[in-house]
C-alpha cells in the first residue's frame, strides 16, 4: 500500500525573521485530537495508551517487545543497564554521534571508547572495528557493549558488525534515534535481527515525535522484563519476580535500583497517531533527498553515499564541502547561509573532542576520519514538512554562497 500523500505547510514563514530550520515536527489535527482525548481520559500516565504505542512500534519493526520511555537518552540508559554495564566495563560507539550514545555508559560508571567512521557512510567503520577488536583482544580490555549509531537514518552494516561482536562475546545496542522507518537487508531497522536491543528517539527533529520520548525494542523476554523494572525505580508488582511472599494487593517490591524514565499517556497518544504517518514521512524525506542529490550535482560538495544494503529514513541530509574547490571556510559558508535565513546545522562535533571526554584522556587526532568529516560537513534543512519551494530556496542560496 502506498503511504498517504502529505501536504507540507510552511508554518515558519509566518514568523518574520525566522530561520528555515534543519528539522522540525509535522503535526496535524488528528495528532492534536489524540492528545486532547488522552487529556480527557482517566489516565495521564501509565495508562493503556502506552501499551498500544509500544505494540504499534514493535509491530512496525517486526520485533517482540517495546518499552516506551521519557526520551532517547533514557532509552540508552536503561538499555545499557539491562545489559549489566557497570564500573570496570567498557562501551564502544561512534565518535560521529550525539553525546547521549556515549553518556549512557558514564551514567553506569563504565568507560567509553570510540571506533572511527567509514569515510563514505559516516557510520562506524567495520574495518576500524575489526582492527580495534584484534588489537584489544590481546590486552583483555574488550568492550561489553557496542553501540552502532545509524547516522542520518542510514543503517550501519549490522551483519558484519554482529559477526565481529559475536566472535568476541560483545552485546549490541543499536542507537536508531535517527532511523525509525529505515530498512536494512529487507527488514525494518529495530527488528533486532543483528542486535540485542535498539533504541529510538521521538524528539521533534526526529522522524516521528512525542515532544520528548523514546523507545527500547528487543526480542529477548529477559531483557524486556528488566527494561520494565529499570524504567520504574526497579519496582515490580508481579509476585513471580518478588523475593518471598507478597503481603497483599497493595504490595510491591524494589528488587534493584532503577529510575523514573516513564513516558506520559499524552505523549504516547501523540506517538501512536504519528505512527500512522511514519511511512508517508519517510517517503517525503526520501523524495527530498533524491531532489537534493539532483539539484546539488554540479556543486563543489559531496552528497550522501548510500550503501546498497540500506534504505535510509533520512533524518539528516548532510553535504560535505570540497574545501579545496571553494574560496570560503566552512564557517563562512554556514554563517552566510544562516544570515540568508537557511538554518543549517552541523552533525556532529566528534564526541571525543568534547571537554568532558578530553578530561577522560581523549585528544584531537584520536579519530581522524570523524574529525576530517566534521570540518567539512553541513546539514541542510530536511523534514517531512519542507516544501519544494523551501528546498529550491535552500539550493539557490547555497549556490550563491559557494559561487
Ligand atoms: C536524539 C538522539 C539521541 C537522544 O535522544 P533524546 O530523545 O533527545 O534524548 C541519542 N542518540 C542520537 C544519535 C540522537 O540523535
């Protein structure tokens, strides 16, 4: 079935001096109605809408279990905790990501290290991973958890990554914050065919939104049970999970230390309604990406290369400036685009160069491919509500700046 057509509406144009953003939500009357209905219901949190939203995402991904949480960061936190990541353990991820992919290890007292990126996909490089695993296996300091990040909405090479991880007994947690609606080898990202767990974010710039929100998905019943516990203080009401006898119908037990990472029913109602439009949103993003590829063809820049095994959900559309063929710096290009009303952004500042991670011993030059990429990249406006006219304005402005 073809996804329904969506009609982009240029909301931001009514606000004088407003930048065309790089990403934003697309809401309709059905979304607003869904949230108002939740407000009028008996449940503002921990009600039936949460389970419906979870089932919806699980079914979409073809995965057994889904656990909704307050945001993508909380999803990474309880997912890493469910894998028993603790002080003395190590988590490896990509330096080309949002800081949350690495921070989840630090919350649990574990150490972080990075694997440099592939120069074509900007995802964690399988070749660099293989080298680093061989080098590290000798010292016995292998990671417990690997977090591949599906950058911009394009899946990592999960088959190869899973083969390497299995060889060394490493668990895989996919950071799919950019990639709900994406595909890999004919399956939806989030199917967990090559991982223990995957997480999504529903921040407004992501593919579908709940304002703040996130989800962990898994096929493992044991991990699912732990995720439910960790989302809710480590508390259970299930007598089967208790130590000793239940005292009665009021009784609950805290069996370990968890957090309050719950999502509200208002947000779940929005998420459930947004899921109706996921395929249409991704179809629109794909059309925008194809058009950018076309319109930017003759400019001194590199458009995003697509691995044949992947079907991108296009959270981001990143270009790489050919600085050898331009008379301006990347900073000048960004500043001139912003001055002309095009709200471009940079994804990402390599995580290991953040002051917090420098204090842990990382330095410039540690992950040269991610640093080189960072120096040349710009994210152009990309969201389901971007109109053809907006896109032409982006391209014409960019042409003028690069001329
Ligand atoms: C957005 C994002 C997160 C965190 O999600 P929040 O919902 O903002 O907490 C984690 N990882 C990546 C790669 C992201 O882009």
